[in-house]
C-alpha cells in the first residue's frame, strides 16, 4: 500500500512539473535599429581636427583639439525620426562655424551595425526631403550604447585622398 502511494505521488508530481512548463515567448517586436540609437539630441564633448597628410607621414602635431575654439563648446546636433523610426531631418544648433550643412535630412547606409569588416556605417546628409541631393557624409565610428556616447567623423578629401578629418565626440542630451 505504501508503495502505491509513493507511485501515485511521483506520477502526480510529474504531471505538475509538466503542467508548469508553459513557456511564454511574448509578442513579436521589431529589432532595435541604429536609427533608434542615433535619434535624439547630442551635445559635443570633444572636437578634434586631424591633418590626415601629416598623420600619414608621421609629422607631429597631426591633431588639434578644436573643442574650445570658435564656440564649438555650444555645438549640438539633433537627429529626428518619424513615428515608424525612419530618419527625417537633422539640425545643428549653436553659433558655430559650419563644417557641414546646418540643416537638412539624413539616412544611414545600414539599418543595423555591420557584422563584417565593411567599415563604419555612414550617415548621409541631404538638402532635400526626398534624399536625392547628398551634401555630405559622416562616419559613425562609435555607436551609441549603454553609455549614451557617439562618435562621428567628417572627412574632407580631394581627388579621393583625405587631407583633413574632424572627429566629433558626442553625449546624449535628455
């Protein structure tokens, strides 16, 4: 009799364990894109000008900090997206000399961070909402993450050879 009780208790426990294994996967959500990470207001923490020719030839100094010159400490940039998280407009705020157009429209070269060695994602800047008239291109060299920091690079070149670049280190502004 005792053996049957133990048997039925074991069977009951197995059914309870199986019955409790109800995995809830939740509902589908869209994956997080780079647009969600870049969207928002960004303030400058550091602006560095790099003489690419001097750097290539190991001539010092090849870099200069511009953060405190020309009012760049006031530099802010705002990237906007619509309700579907598609890129719309951007705007540079602050009384700073323009290194690229102060207003316009933008889009990324890729919605997601590349997993291969294809180089950094590009932020294409446009003068028109249809995004047919490209005005400039920024490299997204550091993607925003938990630390709310982003790094952009603007490269000026002539004949396909870079001669100067500007590295913007930005922090998210809430």
